[in-house]
C-alpha cells in the first residue's frame, strides 16, 4: 500500500463522522448527532487509522518503528486537517442547501 493510498484512505475515514447521522456508520439516532458525538467518532476513527498504518508498516518493513507522543500529536492534527472538508460540508454547505430548498 503506497503512502498516497494511505493518505486518501485517511481522508475518507476522517470525513465519515460528518457525512452521516449514524453513530459509527451503524447505529441510527432519533435526533441529529451532536458535535460531541462526532468528535468522539473522529477520535475512534483516528485510532482505527493508526491501526491501518501500523499494519501497512508491518507489511512493508516487517517491524513497527517506536514513536513518541510528538508523533501522535502531529498525526492527530493532520487527521483533523483531513476532516475539514466534512466539517465544511456539514456546517456550511448543507445548511445553505437546505435553506435554498425551504427546509429548516
């Protein structure tokens, strides 16, 4: 798996909480998901993406290079940046579309 493929996969994973009203893509809610639920999902998806990256590293080099806390803070910040398109869709683009259709 190439690094470009991993980044594109992480882009998709980072935007999942913002694209659906189901919790972890499985559990439907009676009301709209709150921002707190979306952020918890984002955190869980971040750790899932770390597991995918570790698996890719194991397959490529046969071992996992030990990381310190700086690595995890940096990758989490990058994961947040990758989730920006979903945030823009959910909180800026979607309300404009619903308003133009007369839906509240």
